[in-house]
């Protein structure tokens, strides 16, 4: 998808012409003239179909990226019962669990009652 988008952007730049190109080595006046030429070129009817195709491909790429769902890295444990607040050694400290919202190890989950 990225290669197709790069090819469509290249075709759009070819349709715009050489006046829209500038480099950082050029002076500010030349770069500004290239920016203005770029905006004018995007408004031309000959360039508009290429711009529409690039926009369509970008939308499709973003929709594809957003539709991919990953599984959470940490397993979510159920909330402890009242008798589960002490550590196995019997020191009276509450057990630290991975928070299901933030997934930060070593930080007590907000639903764990203090000992």
C-alpha cells in the first residue's frame, strides 16, 4: 500500500511540473515561490484527478492501519477478594497487580482495596 501511495504522489508531482520543487539549500524566496506554485498546481484541473487518487489511497491506508487490532501485552487479572490483599509471606502489604487500564507493572490497580 505504501509503494502504491508513493507512486501516486510521484505521478501527482510530475503533473504539477518542475516549479513546485525546492530544496533546503535554496534561499527562502525560492522556497516560498515553490510553495505558492505547489498550491496553484493543485488547483489546476489536470492535477486534480491525481490529487483525488492520492487522497483516496491515504484514506484507504489509514483505514487499513486503524482496523488492525492488537492484543494487550499484559494479562488482566480479576479484582482480588477481601482475603487476597496480603502477600503470601504474610507481611500485611497489599499485592501489586498490573493495572488493566495503564498496564504499568508495580503500580497497584485502582480497584485494589488498601490493606
